[in-house]
């Protein structure tokens, strides 16, 4: 039995096995367009003798046939450009989710009833497995992503990444900066304009934060208008630069529903291993540094200082 690590691995394995067992020269799969943004996520093609890596896009005629079978849920056994071809729907409990196509060399016999029955069984199992992978992906998203902004992971994801990064940084002897960030005046806007407006404002704030921090940063929404950021850094100075970028990103008003809103941010920073070894300790110290930033006029950042007294 094969254990596929991802949906792509699963499709690659199935296409490779079908090429071999049914003496085909090409195998393709097309998935329903409702769930995928582009053709490279929907279509997979594998030629005989190539690596089991479904990265080739099928030609237009093949894509048209796959789309036809997805739409009709009917089996098509024909010749496509003189090649014996069979295409059948991939069906799951929710209906037809895709189509599977095999093509033999021109000199080979067409696919017979026995081939068709075998492929029907494979397509049925494939539908069940693809649906399982999609469900797992959805459950993973629900568990680890913030449902309000939809742009950022949540606190659970943050803790897991922080623990993993500290573990690897301990072995590699590298530094990690932990940032705890909080809006200075978001609550007033929430009270003035209402929670629905506030939710949209949080989405815009999350967008601004994503654009302000380095792409390799790990950014998450912790709760309310609080955000966490983790970044492996070369020096404390690099952490300072990131904090400055966050504060500067909110020097101008953000626009929410055509309404200009002035939002500023305060940032607290702790550094592993300088300020501690454990995730809880490090985030607590970043939170204490954030408190000091608030006490010093807000709209600024502070590094953790052991002399901080709350």
C-alpha cells in the first residue's frame, strides 16, 4: 500500500501505476474548477518514461475532453488524434470532482470493457482519497488560521512555530526575535464605528502588517488587535529594523470602507537566547516590553530590559 504525503504525491503514484498496468503512453487527471484557482492546480499529466511528477499541463484537446467528462459524468471511450483514449469521471460522496484519462499508442488496441471496469474502480477510490486530502487540508486551515482576517495564522500556529524555531535555533546556535504587537487606539474605532467595521479594519491592519515585515517572518494574529511575529535574526539590530518598519507602516491612516482611520502600533521584543530559553518566557518578556512601549507614549517599540518593573 502506498502512503502519499500530499494530493500531488497521490496523483503522481496513481498515474504512474496506470501507465504501467494498462500499457498507456499518457495519463492525465483534471479536477473541478470550483475548488482551484488555476490550471496548474487542476490538471496533471504524466508521459510514459518520465518521472512520476505530474507537472506537465495537458494539451487543449485533452483538457477539453477532461472538462466534458467532469461536466457530464459520463465515460468516453474514443480515439483522440488517432490514439486510443478513455476518460471517466472521478466520483466522491459529494459528486463528480474530476476526470481520469488514459491514452495508448496508436498501434495498441482500444480500451476494452475489462479495462473500463478496472479504471472505474480506480477512479472511485481516487475520488475518496482526494476528498480525504481536501478535508484534511480544510481541517488544518480551520485549526491553525485566523477565521476573522483569513490572511494570517492564529495563536495555536504561532506557538507551534515558536517552539519548533527555538528547538532548531538551539541546535544551530542562531538568534530568534519574538515580537508582540498591539494597536494603540483600535478599541476606540471599534466603539465608534461598530464591530462589523472593526472586523474589516482588522483585515486591513493584517494586510499592512504582512506588507511591512520580511517575507520570511512568521506573523500571526494572537487575539483581538494583538499580533505576534517570529523571525530568525542575525543581530538585535535586525530586530530593531523590523520593529521600525512595523511602526512606520502605520504613520499614515488606513482606509476602511472609504473611511480614513488612524491606527498606530506599539511593539515589544524579546530575543532568544539572550532573554530566555522557553517560548512562554520569551513571549511574556516581549509582552512586558510592549507594556513599556505603551508607557513611553505608544506608537514605538521597546526591547525587553531585565530592569523592567511592571
